[in-house]
């Protein structure tokens, strides 16, 4: 009888993971750009550390929709 392998899907709320990584691994005042993560690398890490194993089949990344009303205007005028 063939043993089935668990399929693993990882869902990431990117903004929360990014800001949590910055808080945990960067000193205060360091730029946010230093704490971006690789969603695929994180998915592989999580799947590899499952005690009962499994095959990573998908990594889904979700982020908020920026509000145009709240964005700064960086247009250049001559």
C-alpha cells in the first residue's frame, strides 16, 4: 500500500511578517527595507520543520491594498 504524503500550503500576511521581522531582527531606527523576507524560503522552512513531514505545494502571499487617498504624491513637476 502506498503511503500518502501530506500536502502543505503556506499563507503569508506579508505586511505583518515583514514588520514582525523588522521588530525581531533589526535595531531600532534601521530602515524597513532591511527586513523583507523571501516567501518561498519561509514556506520551505515551515514545511521542512513539520514533525510529520509533508510536501510544500504552494505559498500564497497576501498584502493590503494601498489607499490612493493616503499615499503621498511623489510626482515630479518642471
